[in-house]
C-alpha cells in the first residue's frame, strides 16, 4: 500500500464523500475513485458502502482507517526526525488575532506530541493581513480566518463559526435574541487601514461600504465599542467583558477558520501541520 493511496483513503473516510475528499486533496474525483478501488482490490474487501448521498465505512474500512492514520502519523514523524538529523527543521506558523481559540491549544499540543524534533516559530499578526505574512514569505503556513483573496494560495477549511455583532452592554439592541444586518445600517463600524485585502474588509463590514474608526488589532476593536459605541462583527463563542454583549446575526455567513499556505509549496512540515490541524479542529 502506498502512503499516497492511504492519504486518499483517509480523506474519503473523514469526509464520507468522494467529491468533498477530492476538493480537500486538490484533485479531480475520477482518479481518487480509481485509487480507492485499487486499494479495495489490494485489501480484498470493500472499504466503503456507496450511496447517492455519500459513503459509509464498512467494518474493514473502519479497521483500515485506524491503521492508516497511525501509519501516516509515523511516516510524518520519520520524515521530521530524518530532517532534524540533517539539520534543524523549522516551521513558522502565522496566527491571526489574539490566539485564544481553544482549537489552537489542541493543535499546539498535538503537534508537539507528534513532532518533538521540530522547531516551531509563531508569528502573531494583527487584523490588517489575514494571510499573516504568507505572501511576504514571513511564515510557512497561516492559521487564520476566511474569506480573503486566495490567489496563489492553497486553503484548507478547519471549522465554521457563526457570527454576531459586538455591542456595548447598555446598547438598546444588546438585549435582542438575534439581529439582521439591515438593523445596523445606521451605525458606525470598524474599518481596517487602507490597502487591507478588500475581500476581507467587505466580509467584516457585512458586505457593504461602512464608515467608522480604523482598527488594527482585536483589542482596538473592543476599545472602539467601549469608547465610541462602534459596532463590529465577531465569531460567537469568545469570552467578552461584562461591558460588552454579542448578538447573533441571522443573515451573516459563518466565519471559516482555515489553514493557508503558498500554492505549490511541497514542504512536508506544512502538510503534516495541516493534517494535524484538521484533526485538532474537528473535536
């Protein structure tokens, strides 16, 4: 069994859908289907039960999934250790915002456990560059939020978070159970500095041009709300001070946590990081 074929199998087993797995692997569906059928021929048993809506693992497939994950993790550790023996292996990870997402903590623990010989460098960036310095070559991989301009980048979705509006606790709208974007049309919103990715700016402005104070960091956003009554959007689930409230928005698309790296970068440390992140953010 080739490691590449096992990676294909694991992707289908985790997505339970050939189309989604092909998208995740950045390949077309026919060669993925052929590779899985060839693997089933080698194993001598069906690995998936197919249906029009997707696939489910057979008992044999469930056993192979556990073994394949273990084998791929071991292969990644072998590469990392060999690389470390040849010279210090380093990966620089860009993290957007304040880094308090619990998914980051799970990812850090899992990556340290699986890759003890790797020197991990963290570059935390403000809200003005959603790629965390990726295009400038300052980081190898970015742990960030979409949407942003994905030209020449490869992006893997890790999680989707609903979004709400952050208000002062004494704001007349703060006690509402939910809001629509149109109900905030007369408010001042956060703005990012001139030159910020327009796709990123448009998303956090609810898809329309707005006016308001310019901010660069999460804490500046918080202070803009407290001092100026500015409204802004934020993923739900983050702890806020008692002076602030967040109200879910019913017509705002979710904010996707993603891993991003430069298209065509074959650094195996990036691949192992992204695979570890995919697992860490699933729980």
